[in-house]
């Protein structure tokens, strides 16, 4: 007999989990979160999960309580005799710490993978990891989804006459090149220099942007400084318009103010992370249908390769 499916959400991703549950056609399970006066907290499932395939939906953006809450829920499901414990992490936090980029630093992404494995997770479902190789940090199956299935159709609907794909930095050139090949259009790459994290000192552009409709592609937008600087520079060099499509809207610090003041026409993001406030320039695309379909396919041991455009 097939295992039952149970959907649960951590507190950080309840807004998205509710939409996924509607798309999946099943209500979210009951979870209780007990907080103690010293800041400690405890999670518990308020219904049986014995023998079930348990999907726990929780992005792990800061604070670290979000990640630890996910760990506690995974451990609780394992100890309650769940058949499978599947961690659904739309935004995988600490993914920027995927290597030792200088001496005496931690590889945070690998540590998170080890902790999830130790907690008892049997599968990971995530979206647009900052570095693809993070999949190799896990010894359990990882379903790495891409927002390209949404962004491609959005770009097509714009019907831009002089489309040019662009990367806001050298690290994003592979992603931008994949889009450029798909649309058979030109590509531009921004070269930036930093003196410290989240601060761009200087930036130049490689490629022709004059008279072009630029679409910047990236996996995350944090402070918005890089995108704003790239958009302003390209507009100054004669671009017709500049848009940005970023999967994960971290939008920390003065990001909203930076985006509003920039020459970016619009910033398109997904709902892997909730927006802290509304902005006239920011448009959100929901990923709920994609995650719901993946849940069905994983539970029924079906192929998910049809969702990978490139």
C-alpha cells in the first residue's frame, strides 16, 4: 500500500506552504511551536506521521532560527517513524559559503548539509542553489529546481525588440549565457570589484548595450547594490531599458530604497522568500505550482526531468 503524504510548514515559509498545499490539493498538517522565555523553542507534529512521506517546507534565510526549526522538525518526523522525511528548502541559506575563499573560514553550506543529514532527512528539494555543486554536499537525493521555467515565459511575454541577456557579475555569466543561447540573443557581462562583502567599489560592462533592452539574470538579490549600479551604468551607456530577474529576494538593509532609486524598470522575483514590504518596481512570481507537481512526482516515483529547460 502506498504511503500517505503529509505536508507541513515551518513558520518562515507558511505563506508559500499554504499556496503549495492548495496547488497540491491537500491541507497543511498541524505543527505546534512552543517557545520558552530564554528563547529556546520546540516543535511537535499534532497528528500522526507514522509510515507517511513527510514534506517539510521551510526556507532557511536568516535568522538561523529558521534553519534550526527545520532541523527540529526533521528530527521529530524521523523519531515519529515517518517513511520519508523530505526537506523542501525553496531558498537554501548559507549557500554563498560553498568553498574556502580565504584562509580560516567555514564552509557553511557543507555544514548545513551535514546537519540535515544528521537530523535524518532522506531527500532535499530546493531551488536555484547559489552554486550547483552544493548538491554534492549531500549523500541523499537532491532535486534542484530552477526558476528558469518561470523566467523564460515571462521574458517571452515581454516581447522585447532588442533583447540582450546580462550577468551582474562574472560568476553569473554561465547562467546568462544559457538564457542567451535559448533566445539566440546577445549577452553582456558586468565586471565588478569589491573591497568587502555587499559593497561594490567599481563596475564596467563587457559587451554592447547601446539601444538594447537588457535583462539581468541572477540567483539572489541581497542589498540590491550590484543590480542598481549595473542598471544605472547600462542606462548611462545608452541602453533602452534594464530589467532584473532574480530568484531569491533577500533584499536586506536599504535594498528596497536602492531599487526604487535606481534606473531598473522592474525587478522580477519568486516567492521563495517573503517580501518585507511592497514596491512598485518589484513583481513576484509564485513557485507553488512547480513545488506541488514535484511533490506528486517524488511521491509516485515519476521523472521530474521535464521541468528542466536547461
